[in-house]
């Protein structure tokens, strides 16, 4: 039997922590290894308990979830994956947290089974939780800002093949690997290979980072309504 996914819960609201703990402890393949009520406490517990996934509230006392995310994902390797917990689905705070290294976000009203699926997905590195919603959030803020002056769009475009650019654009639109395979009429394994190579070339850790990198480099532009 494989090792249980180790989860750290970070939220200053006690009922929220109790609810998340109950949901995760009901799963045989998950273990809650710690809880924290603030950002600095989260750093201490993460360093001591070495979780695989951190459920991180954005608004925290003493050190907000954005800065806590930056410090956690830039720490020892392999660093934990971070899922941001938020009340609002379109928030610059959430975007900044993903930009800082979080793997995605979940609404606090998310159903228990969706939360569990998201933790499993992020722990395995297989997918981004709620990819369409997250891609829309990134497109809203990164797309509105336009390409970053240091985005290196031309250099990145030259690094990627035409098919890899095509795959990256579909990833940025929120399509899953299976949906990309269907759209391009290729096998799922072929798409996975393209995605993996694309991540490596653009320096992306996961899907969320790939989408942000694509917008910042100007490789993808927001869809018009």
C-alpha cells in the first residue's frame, strides 16, 4: 500500500480547520500532519512535518497566505504543493498566490469529494484543481496586465515546437489532457509527453505555473467575450 498523502491545514478560522480535518481524516489515503492558524506558524509546522500538500487560506494574521506560499514552495526540495483556499472565485490575492507558486485554488464552499480529489490530484502532480476556473482567473489578471517586459516571449516561442505552442495555448484555455487529446486527434500519452516537455522548456512546475508563464510571455492572449 502506498504512503498516505500528508496534508497541512492553514486557516485562522477554527470551524474551517475542524471541517477540513474531518473531511481528510475520513480518507484512508490521507493524513493530516498538522494545522496552523497563521502564516508564520505554517512555516514552522511545514518545516517540521514535511507535508505533501498545504491547504492555505489567503488572509492570515502575521504573515499572509501569499508570502507564506512563496516561502514554502521555495524551501527544501521537494517542496509541498499548495492549494489556496478562498471565499471568492475571482480575486487578485488568489492570482498573486498562484503566481507565487501555488498549484491552484479551491473555494471554501467546495464539496468534500471535490476537495479530496483536488488534494489527490495536486499530490500526484497530475492536474490542477478546477482547471477552467483557475485558467479564467489567471487570464483575467495576467491577460489584463499584458505581457511582462521580462517575459521573454520570443525566446520561449523559439524554444517550443509548433505543436507544443498549440498544447500550451489549450492548457491556458483550461482544457484537460484528455480534452486536448480529443481536440488535436492524438493519444492521451502523446499529449502528456508534449505537456511534460513544455513545462520543462518554460520552467513551469505545474499547470498553473505554465498558464501564468504563457500569459506573461505573451504566448497566449485573453479570449474576447
